DNA sequence: ATTTTATATGACAGTTTTGTGACAATAGCT
DNA sequence: AGCTATTGTCACAAAACTGTCATATAAAAT
């Protein structure tokens, strides 16, 4: 699952770190925000694959922010799961047309949380098949841990595997080095930005064997993009 | 039987632990869930070989869930055995076209339960011959605890036997050390992860005598995989 | 055309992961 | 009890992978 990034917006530190721990346990990349302002700042940087949002936040309630996000074109397709306290809130929310994609009620088990996340990701089309990632004639099977390019088995290292699967699941968009480090390596690693170049290079070398080199493009000044079309 | 995993969905703790005990007695791997939500969460994680489902569950009845599962492509072939209270329910169920593969009526003897499970597994094609596991020209006889590779008798230790039978019944997929410990050694043992390496090594040594070494593959950073090699 | 800035690339050394032999503890058997 | 096969662990070896640097190229800016 390491190709997915989740933004956790939760003001209560204890709960937040619990959430983060669970998500990391399941190999998600996690971004954290304590309030909506922080969350917005992160969104300007990196777009996650899903937001896990506490319904009760200081200053602005989760559903207000949800509404705002959902009315913004660039975030319309960003799935949001609301985290609500049990009981009375749940009922209100159920009735509200706030545009969230799902909600979980505290307390919940890690497994429940994960399965809802997977369900939402699947529903939103980010996961077609949990174990298979396809892009043109490149097929990655996360369960069997195999990469095939036009039906030929390709040998890749762990990092190359993660990087490629990230690109395949996030095609056409440009990512800068920081974003790639965050999403592929994880948020709390300190690694030289230029290291990304080297891994791009390595991936290109592999792709080149199958004449797919030009799919991994350099966007000078901005980063890299995986895409069949060239600008 | 250690190659089969059964998911038990039952809300009554006493009955559930009884079921679990019986199944473990007969060397099944058991997953437990107290309700449908938990069960769903488990399904997202691991797909069992069979579901043992209480017909009466809180919130949603077993047969409703059965219907839902059976209408989902990825679970259509997952056999389900309903556990029902005696008498009146059984008749209703018999008439219902709920898609379950069989049902047992409480109270039942362990032997009855096991034989129904075996019957369903056999019928669903998961077992051809309960005592035999075949993979290419490797044949394991679980009853006599014997292994043959291209008709030659092979001497293996108990652990090697379990490990090999696990791989033969779960080919192609990559398992990490923890998963292998869970599945082959059991869930609540505390054993060093690296011990798995050593057993892999021992198994490879045996396989090497028959030029089958390359079927047991290392997937660096992720675990091991049993698969006929393709380049 | 020259300078400046950004990216590509090869080499390499440190680190991480896996392979392997040895050994002592244990379990099973007679 | 005595014997043997098995098993978990460890220490070290081997291999694979990764991050960084230095240098080469390429693209913009002046």
C-alpha cells in the first residue's frame, strides 16, 4: 500500500499519533496536521490520496472544511473520511450532505479503519485491483511482487519497485523531489534531494530496456512526471 | 490440514472459542470475527479458504451477508457454511436460496463439523484429495507425512514438511517472515524472524537435490515466494 | 558566446539484507 | 536414561541495494 498517502487532520495529539501509528503499520505514507490551517499548508505542497479528518476541530468544523474542499475543483476527487465521536454526532452526520466519502466512529479498531480506507480508495477508483497496478503494458503485482513489461518479467530493487508503483498510480502529474521523497521514501527520512535523480536514472535504465524510457519525463525546474504523452 | 484457513464469524464468545478450538485441533488456521464489520476487515487482509458463519448475527443476518458476498465477484467462490440453531431455523434456511454451500445445525459434534468442512472444500475444488498436495512433480501425502519429488522419496523434517506444504498450497505469492511464522509455526510463538531464513535454507538444500532449488525464491526486502521460475 | 543553473551519469563506499555453517538446547524414541 | 534427529539462535560471510559525491551535459539566462 506504500503508494498511498493519507493526510491526518486531528487536533488531539494522542489520537493523532495513534492514527499515524496505525496507518504506518499498514504501510501508508502519512502527513499530519493539527488544524485546518496546517492542513491547507500541506495541501499546497502535496496532494494526498485521502484525508482522514476529525469532525470536531478548533475554529472550523470538519464538515465545513469538507464542504469547502469539495466545492473546489482541484480537490473534488480527494476522498475524505470523517472521524466522529460516537453516538449523537454520527446521527447528525449521517443526515448531513456534507460530501464526505465515509466516516468512522470512535472508538474503532485499526482493522476497521484500514478496511474503510481501502474501501474508499477502491470506490474512488484509486485502487482498481488491490494487488495489481497496470499502466499500458506495464503490470505490477504487489502480492506476487512482480513487474512485467509487455509480458516480460523485469527485475527491480525494492526502492525501484516503490517508485515505479507510485508513478504508475499517479501518472501525468509532476512531482518535485521533496514530494517524491515524502511519498516513496516516507516523510521522516532525511535524504539528499538529488538522490531522487539517481533513482530516476536507475528506473529509466530499466525502462530503457523496453523502450519505455521516454515515459519517465523530466520537467525542468519542477520535477518528474510519468506519462505516455510528451509535452 | 494446515494449508487451509477458515474464518469464523460468530458473536457469542463461548461458541466462537469452541469452534476455534475444534478447528485448530484439526490443524486448520483460524481467523475470528465477532460481527460482519470485523469479518469484512479481515477479508480485506486475508482471503480464507472457507467461512463458517453464524446465521444469527447482530445488525445483519448471516444470510444477508452471504447473499452480498456471493454477489461479489471476488468472493463468489469462497465457500460458506452457515451455523444455525436447531429446529425451526434449519427449515427456513433449507428453503432459502441464500447461496451458502452448506449448513450445520447446533448442536453438532466436532466430527460432523469437520466432515462437512472437508466435504465443502472438496466440492469447491480446493481439495482434490485431502491427503495429497501436488505441485508440478512434487507430491506430499499429509497422512503418511511423505514427500515425493518426481517419484523419488524425499526425507524431510516436520518443520520442513509444514513449510513446504504451505508453499505448495500458496504458490506465487510473496510471504514475509512474520507471515510465514504465523502460518507455518502458529500465531502465538515467539521465534526470531531470521530463523525462517535458516529453514528456507534447509528446504532449499533438499530441493537442490532435485534441481528444484530455484522454485523457492527470495524477494529481497519482502520475503520469499514459491513459484516455478519464469524469465 | 559566456555564464549560470539544473539535470544526468558513473563510481564507490557504507549499509542493509540474506545466506550459511556451527552449536547447544530440546524433543522424541527405544 | 541414553541416543538421535530436529530446531532455534548466533556469528560471520556474501550479496544486493542505496545514498552521496564528483563530474559531465544540457538548458536557460545574461
